C-alpha cells in the first residue's frame, strides 16, 4: 500500500466516526458520551492522516494535544485548532470507563461537530 492509499484509509475511518457522531446527535435519545467519543476519534484520525504524509511511524496515542503539537511542528496553521478540541480531548479513552462522565450537552457537542467538519476540510486541503 502506498502512502496516498494509507492516508485515504485514515480519512475514510475518520469520516465514518464523524458520520456516526452526526447520526447520534440527530437521535431523539442521543448518547452524548458516544457522540463525544466519535468526534474525538474523527479528529484523531484526521490528524493521523496528515501526519502519515510526513512520517512513516506515528506514535500510537489518543492524546489530541500531543498530536496537534506534532502537526504544528510541520505546519503552524494547525495552531488555529490547538484549543478548539480541548472540550473533547479526553473523550478518546476516558468515556469508556464508568467513573468518567462527559459534561458537554447536545448543543456544545453540535458546536464541536461543526469544528470537526471544518477541520476535515482543512485536512483535505493539506
């Protein structure tokens, strides 16, 4: 598999997470923890798609702060997103455990969704 195919797979996986988050937000009885999880996963995978273009080895991590920092080291335009994902940064792992609760409401998560969609376009343009 060449690098372009690999990047495309990352984007497809991220798009899938974004689609699940959008569907769940539209549900009458949304599971907000699941929305948060899938939004975080989408961002993580879009970042990994970008990083794949510049490195053969991407550190296995769910830490969005670390991943965004890696992107900033390559392209300073990522600073625009540095703080935008703070709300969902802990949603990749923490929401899977019973002692961790997400305090974001549906409107806040919908706002994050809009940012994630914007980020997707930003990544595609890169």
